[in-house]
C-alpha cells in the first residue's frame, strides 16, 4: 500500500478525526464561560482552563463512540506518527506554563492560537486540505481578535474558537461522507 492509501484509510475509518474537533467545539465555550463569568484571578482562570482542556480527549472518545469512530486502525503504519505529531506541540508548553504561572492574560490568547496551529500537521495525516485551511484560519482569527478586542473582552476568543471548531468538525464529517461516497462508486 502507498502512503496516500494509508492516509485515505485513516481519513475514512477515523472520519478525519472529527470527534476530536467536535469535542473541542464543546470545550472552548466552557472556557469562554469561565473567563467571562467566574470572578477569580487570572492565574486561577488559566489553571482551570488548562484543566478543562484536558477533558478534550475523553470527550473525543465519547463523541467517537457515539459516531461509531474506532479508536485505531489495524495495521496502518501512519498511526505510529500520530504520537509524534501530538508531542510536536510539547515544546510550546513551557511558554504556556510561563504565562499561566505569571498570571498573564495572554494565556487565553495563546492557548487557542497554539491549539489551532497544531492541527496543521493533520492535513498530511488525513490527506485533507481542510486541516491546513482551518489551522491557518483559526490561528489568524485568534491573533486578529486579540489585537482588535479590548482585554476585558478576550473571553470572546475561546467562544469564537468553539464556533469555528464546530463548523470545522461538521465540514470534516461532510468531507468524510464525500470520500466514502467516492470509494463506494
């Protein structure tokens, strides 16, 4: 089997990872609510945000179960690359931890921006341009909004991130349906 075939197999069987994107679409609005309505210091908000963010993975497995998306694809060598892609964002963690520890309001700006940027590599994994486009779109929207909004409205950033991820997740499922239709023809 060639690389493109392995990529397409992952894309169709794992439904483009839509369960992870859709779980993010649920988590980001929760983060927005914390930043908008919970009256605590920024360091604590950042810590709670980090903790809430860890719920993405178990929620993705739940969404995957509901959408009948398997957790793995047997005998696909590209699966061994996924942990490396996930680990590729680890060098950014010290910077985020620095912002968290130093009570910087920038944490709420950079966390969604970094999260968006890490989706870029999945464009190659799933052989899907949509990941490149949305990774760039989300990163740019987060950055532009951070410049345009006054800091007291930065709670809108995770809300917008959740909305964009919801659209992204729906488009991934639609793309999956298109790919499966082409295969079945």
